[in-house]
């Protein structure tokens, strides 16, 4: 008994329909009818991540400019490097918010309200490193939750978040290593 041949094209939209759909709602940019995720929720969560990144940039820059002491120079270099990387994360998040039809909320009055991380100064160099490690740990958990929420419904956003998460984990490892065996302060 012969089996019927499978039609691999049955799982795909025909070219004529793809073309017609692309012309509909053209003002939606990258977001097409096939976008399966809750766009409003994802944009809202990306806004929180964006605020968190900017609060971290500002805290890192403060730490960079105010760190003093015998061992401060190499740690200041970490602060500046991390500030730049967090700003790069913010830029990527803002770009994705726009791609999803939103507008990045960069109003300074709203940043600390939406940020998951706090803006804590730290009195000593060791306190600064601790505050930055705490903020990185918050970011790690926040990104993991958002990655789980997004799942495979928005692979572009997921890929972006996984990239950022990997860097946040690297930052946390660096600060944890700096605190390991810290003498003084």
C-alpha cells in the first residue's frame, strides 16, 4: 500500500498572500499580522529594562567619578566599561521598542520609577562594588523572567535579551571576583 506524499508547502503561506499581507498595515513597520506575542506587554517590560539600564549607567558613572583609594584605578576602569556596556544595552532596547511600534520612555522623571535596580551610591569603594553586584543580580533575574515570558513567540526580542543577560552575568562574575577576599573597608 502506497502512502500519500506529504505536501511540505501546506505549513507555509503562499507567495501571493505573503505579498498582500506585507502591503496591509504598512505603518506597523516590522510588526506584521503573524507577530504572535502580546506586543503591549513586551514593550512595557522592555521599557522597564530600558529604565534599569539607564539607572545602572548613571550609577556606574557616579562610581567611576567618585571612587578613591589605593586600589581604585583598576576598579574605576570596570565602572566605566560597565557604564558603556549598559548604555549599549539601553540603545538596543530602545531600538527594539521602536521596532515593536513603541516609543522609548527616556523621561528622567520616569526612569527611577520603572527601573528594577536602585540608584544607590555606596560610601566606600567596597560598598560601590556591592551595590553594582546587587544591581547586576537584579538585572539577571529580571532578564531571565522576561526571556521566559517571551519564549519562542518573539525570537528577535528573545535573542536580544539573551545577549544582554550573558553580559549582565559577566558583570556579576567580575564584581563577585572583586569582592572575593577583599581586605579593608
